[in-house]
C-alpha cells in the first residue's frame, strides 16, 4: 500500500513542501493475490485497499479472463482505440512514435504494450496501485523485449517529475480513481507541453447499467444450470466460484464512476486540458460481449475451445462494425458502453 498522508510525504513521495520527489522502485510493496474474507470486509470501507486486493487477485489470470494478448489481434485493437480517440484531431503535428509514454493504471500492460508494438511509442512506463498488476505488466514487457519501467503508484500522485512524458494513456482506469479531475491534473503535470493523453474503455452511465444486468443474469443462469448432474463437468469447483463471488463483491467498491461523455469532457477541461474530445463505441457489441465474458468466467476454461473463441471474437468484431457504421449514426453517444477521451497539455 501507499505511505500515510500524515508521515510528511504523500502516497508516492510528494513532500509537504510541494517539491516532487521520485521514490525508489525497490520500495514498492509485494503482490497479495489471495485476500482473506477479513481483508475483503475491511476493503468495503477503503476503496484503495479494495483496488489493491481486487486487482492483485486478478493479476495472474487477467489476460486470460479478458482474452488479452500481445499479438496482431490486440495490437490492432489498441491502435484502433487510439486512432478513434484522436479522430478529428490534427495528427499531422504528431509524428509517430512518441518518445516516452506512460500508462496509468496499467493492469497487465495491455494498452501501452500493444500501442508500443503498433509503433505509437518508443519507450514506456507503467504504474498501477496493484503490485500484482505492475509485476505482470513488467513481465509481459520483458517477454516482448520492450523498453518499459514500472512503479506501484496512486494515480492521484504520479511518481514522476514534471514534463516527463510525451504521451499518457490508460484503458479502463478512470472509473477506478476516486478523484478523476485530480488525477487528470497529475497527468497534465507529468506531460510535456503539448503532450497528449488518451484514455479508453471507460463505462458510460447507461452502458454500465445494461452491461451489469447482463453479466449478473448470465452468471446466475450459468451457475444454476451447471448444478444439474449431466452438466457437472461444466461447473467450476465451488471454492473457485466462491472466490470469484468474493472478488465480484469488491467490484461495487472498486468501480467508482460511470461517465456521461459530455461530463467527462468537462472534467478534463476543468483539470486544465485543451483540445478535449470524447468518443463512444460498443452498443450491439457490448450486448454480446458481456454475456460471453461472464460465461467464460463461470465455466472451466478447458470446455471452451477454438470454435468458441472464433465465435466470441468474430461476433464482437461483426457487431463492432455495425456499431461504427450503422448504429453510431442513429444512437445517442451516451447509450454506447465505452467512452474514450483525449486532450492535450497546453504548449
């Protein structure tokens, strides 16, 4: 966990004098992948503890759970999110690659590592409140032979000096941060003048409502039906289901926000960003994606083979095309599941 705000420094080394002091990565805490019931109960009233416990618990299996890879499929996906976020911006002045990029709330490194492979950035840094996630992200970077360093860090007090990065990115992170505007102020602080941020994969308020209900219904249906004797081989061991349920209970604590796209733009402008623009995506694709992912989490992995993976990815890709080329022109942007936002630090 981070240091106490009462010990003379902030959570990641910002001294009370206002000077920013970058602390040593060797002091980062170790992962705790198996939270006890008592720890989970304590986390209900401590959102940052909940973030650590939940994401440490998921770190080693997160890529499998969300079908994350570091090959052409996810490289194209990450680059597609980046390109869509900056749609309409003047990219002629931003010759790729960026020199140094930071991923905030990196998870396993999905967004930055795939963007680096897509040629968006040369060198990277990853931060997350979860030690387990930072560990996996750095391991993934090492396997990919990418130039990446990492820190366990609070997104509200980023442990890097002013004007360090050319680009800051994040995927599905802003909705976990208690004070989003404060975090974006930190993002702007560590960006170089004119630097860009891109955050994708954030839940809209309307999209989160229907996605959560689809997930709950799928989980209940799957775990009930697999109690039938002739479907017993499709049921995970009860202890795994119980652990999943404990982790899911923390989602109400770690998922702090949903966003209306216009409100998110206002937050970014209030933080001091310029050239702010939000885009949304995934409506029909989300209606398929959430039941699919929930079903995958509820049954043994060995039961789902190549044909299932082909159906899941192919279905999502086809419906994403429908979203972008048809529904995006007639459905209000707030009804889509994902919102992404970009902006700059003023020059």
